[in-house]
C-alpha cells in the first residue's frame, strides 16, 4: 500500500550547536505514524529526521525514512545530501552549487538548476515567494503556487495561537504533485503546523510537541 508523503528530511550529526528546533508528531488521518524533527544550526545547516510506519491489521503496510542535510548561505541552498527509504526502495539525492548554478544528482541523471534554489524549507517563509522548489527526496524541480488563506486560531502545545494559513500547490509538467497547507504564527512568524493531502486522499498532519 503505497502512500505519498510531503517533503521530509534528516540525519543527526553530533557536535553541532542548534539555533532552532522543530519537533513534530506526524498523523495519518487521526493515527500517529511517526515523527519528524528539524534542527537548524548556527551555521545555517539544516538537519532533519523523519520516520513513519503505517500499520494495517497490525501488519507493517508502509515504512518511510528520510534523512537529509542541507547547507544554506544567505537564503540560498549551497549543498544537499538526502537518503530516502520507502519500504525497500532507497533513493539518494545530492546537490552542490558552483559556477553560478546548482547541480543535483538523483543517481540516474543530473540536472542543472539556477543558482540559489530553495527546497521545501518550511521553516523559512521565503518559500512562500518562490515559483520553483526542489524536492530533495527525488530531485524533482517543481512549479509552485502559494495562496494566503487568512488567519486562524490553532492549538499549539496546548496554547491557543493566532496563525496565518497558506496553501502551497506543486506540480511537474502540469501534473499535480504536492498539496500542502502551512501555518505561521502571526506574532513571530514561526512555522507551527503542516497539513498535506496525498494523491490517495489521505490527510497528513504535523503537530508540534
């Protein structure tokens, strides 16, 4: 039973001082299936770890683990290394900037992208201004469209928080790929929640813990 999940990243590296952390429990509809942690260092290295396990009648029907490290500089992606294990299929993606361009390799082919691309860096509200985003899981260079949906009150760690909601749609050659809603606090612009509808119609929710 294959499912498509929103962009998720990570590998834990010791001896790095982290400036910010986002720790999410992840739910498929109403069932908790795992967690996803993002850690942003003082040197702008984004390290994250996602691990999901979906069970049907106590049987592991779907397993997903995505590990990646992204190095950022002045809002631009400079280096990317990711590993994704989806059931028994492993995908590795690497990318590096140089000579005014960003080259990304998924093990099958290389793509040359414009300099200063962005991944789905939900923690950085600048993604809301982009018309193209790189999927670090499979190296797809996606067309994106963002619409502001207005203010909502969310329960965040037991507190009522006012947040702005945005819808981000991503497609490749006209084919829909990702359907994501994002929430950012009104007072400090921090990312506090995510929801995604998979092509199969399942709902993925990220809740801060």
